[in-house]
């Protein structure tokens, strides 16, 4: 019985880690949900800029962009769902950089998020570009997009 409980606990932890930033998709969904809900501070916590620290003007500009996208969406009942994900991992021995004391690898990902309301898929969403900082995925940049397929998947 003890082994079964340990297996269940391990599986539960894996699900929690993945949903909390263990994968690019998880981070992108969390970021998009925070944007939709107009929780700019929560969205900023997931960014590369928050992890490595940037000047106040840059930080403020990114936060204002997040706030504006949330206002433009103007529908807190929308949800974020992954439309596509592409991860790039550099070759072995490619090194890394240290930015303000934080380890930044060359791992990157592009996740396209589609807005969904119930079963109704929207043609709009976010393109979220991520990078690894201290072995955690962080949002490096983002932009609104349109023209997503609403009929498949």
C-alpha cells in the first residue's frame, strides 16, 4: 500500500510542477490567464524581466502592455488553451549566459495560446515566446495574434 501511495503522490507532484511552470505550455497558459483576468502583477511574475531584473522603465512598459491587452480582450470569462507549442533545445555543450546572476540557457519555446469561451474557440490569441532562466520557463515576449483555426483540434 505504501508504494501505491508514493506513486500517486509522485504523479500528483508531476502534475502540479507541470501546471506551475514545469513546461512552456503551462507557463504560457498561466500567463495568458493572468492577462485575460487583468492580473498584470501575476503575469509579470512569469516574465524573464522579473527573473533577471530590468530597469524600472522597461518593467513598467511591459506591465502597461499586459494591462492594455487585458483591457482590449475585455472578457474575463475567456480561458487560455494551447493551440501549438514548439521547443528549441541547443546542442550539448552550447553553454549558457549569466544575466544579473541568473543562469539563462539557450532553451526557447514558442507557444500559441487560443482564447476559448466554453466550447467556442476564438480566432484570437497570444503568441508567447519563452526562455529558460534557472531551469524555469519564463515569458520573454508576447503579442496578440488572430486568424487561428476555430474548427479543428
